[in-house]
C-alpha cells in the first residue's frame, strides 16, 4: 500500500503559518470592502471597479491559502512510499554541526573559515560510508538541514549549500545546535534495545560561545553521545570581510566604526571536547584534519542491526509545486474577473 512520507518532516511545522497568512488576507478583504463603501454606493462602485462579492473574495482567499500550503508541503520533500523492506545497517549515527556565523568569513585560513570547515566535513562524509548522517547549521539560531539518512549524496548537497545566508539570526549559539543534534540522534537512534553509537562532529571557530556549553557537553556525555570538535582558524586576530573573495575593502565594524576582530581560541574548544569526553582537532592553513577524524572513526566498533525502510520511494514535490502555481494563477484570474459570481 502506498503511503505519504516526507524527506524533511521537521519543516511541516511551517504549516502553522497558514493561520496568520489567512488572517492577514481576511483583514485585507475587510479593508477592501470598507474602501469601496467609502468611495461610492454599490451600483456606482460596481460600474467603476467591477462586481464585488464576499463569495468570490472567499474563494480567492482559500485558493491563495492552499497555494501557500502546497508550497510549504513541497519544501518538506513529499515522497510516495510503498511497502517495507528489512535492511541491515551499522548502528552508527552521526550529525555534522556547522558554524555559519559571520566570524566564519575570516580568511586566516584560505579561502575562509567556512569553506575550510565545510571542506573538512565533506571529506569525512565522502569517505565514511558507515551508518546514517545528518546536518545541523547554526549561528544565532540553529536549523536541521538534513535529518539522519544513509544517503551521503543528500548530505553532501546540503553541505555545499551551507552559507551565512542560512542563519535567521547572526551571533554564535552552539548550545542550541548541540542540543538539536543530540535530540536528533536520540530520537533517531538504533532499533530495539541497542542504541548504537552516536556522534556529533562540530566544525566551528569557537567565537563567543558563552559559558553554558559545559552543561551541554556534560549532557552529551551522560547520553553517551561522542563529540568530535574541529576548530578552524589561527590564533592571530583577523578582520571579518563582508565582500567577495579578494575584496578586503569592506569589513565588519562596530557602532563606533572600528574594525571587528575575531580570534580563534583552541583552548575553549579543547575544554568543550574534554567536558563531553570527546576529541578536539585543530584545522589551520597547513594542516587538514579530516584524515585524522576518519582514522578515529575507523576504530569505533559497531554492530549491524535490522531496520525497516520503505521499499520504493518516489519524489512527488513537483506535483505540490504545480498545484501551488495553478491555485495562485486561479486566484489571480478570479480576483481580476469583472463579471463576478452570483451569491
């Protein structure tokens, strides 16, 4: 039997936006009606502006709302899944946590810290084929870009698209990101009574993480989630460019017009790793650490477990997009129709 499932179910929460959007559109209808009443009486307004009825406006509103809802559903990656199959996989789940805050623009490693951090994670993802992997990005807020999956190509695609633009709020709040990654692993860990190995690989420059990380690190240790920290940068103070590569004229400044400097702190990240019972690696200009991380991962002993997965999956997001477009065009046509509808 065919069932609907989603590649990114966590995005379904965006459907709650239908309520405020609907309220805004309904308020717009009410204002439009009041404006017509102030302009002229019904007969004159109909002659000048075309026939207006609540029924037509309600249909237009519903078409606009459903258009928006189908667009949200399309962003969740709807799939048509049929049947189940038992597959044997290694009981190892790993979540990459990538810092996309403004301090990662610094170019004390070439071409910049974010590119180096992303490259380290992509090398690990490409060569490590065991278990499932996911991706969380963070700055002032955190977001799951890829839930746990055995599809390394999907993880690689999301890693390549990770940039500063993904952050809703700038700043650096690694606590939210680590908590999100830990919950993702806890909710999606192995089958039966065997939880398997859980790993978080954090790639960051450690800038302004705050003091609360020690508590999160201890919580990960209690949950038996292993933390691998990849620190990116050099100890020398560095400006934060705002332009493209090669453009150093535009840099971040404070309210007084002074250049903002970012300083990589390996001691802070080393303490974080130790508090979590994990390992810290320093990635700098002359030294990549992805091979060392891969060597560490190879030493982990895992067990194979049987899990149920859909036998067949078909992407159907394009149908949701087409429905959204048709409904939007239908609403546009109905709104501009001068003939109106009988009530």
